[in-house]
C-alpha cells in the first residue's frame, strides 16, 4: 500500500468538490467538463491520469479506513 501524494489528494479534492457542485459522481463527466482547468492546475492532460490520481486515494481510503480531509488556507487563515 502506497500513501497518496499531495498531488493525488489535491486532484481527489478537486473531483470531490465538483462532484458535489455538479451533482454527478461520474469521474469521466467531471474530467470532460473541467479538462482545461485540470490541465492548467495539475498539468494533467488525459482522463487516465486524472482517474489514476483519484483511484490511488480511493484505494488507500478503502485499505486503511481513513478519510482525507483537506483544509484550505489563505491569507486570512483556514477556510
């Protein structure tokens, strides 16, 4: 079992936030709808790579039973 990297977690969090706001849990639909932003933000230019990052986090969560919690920081503190 390999721990997820920061990039894995960031991509997973991006997918999770858009799944909630877009109202879909389909990873491919989220990638297709936001491909340009994903390419710019994460340097990911293909669905397979996007899915690989998400799969790595999901597999880790299933194996360990732990969840991923992302806390964003800006100049004003945690958001």
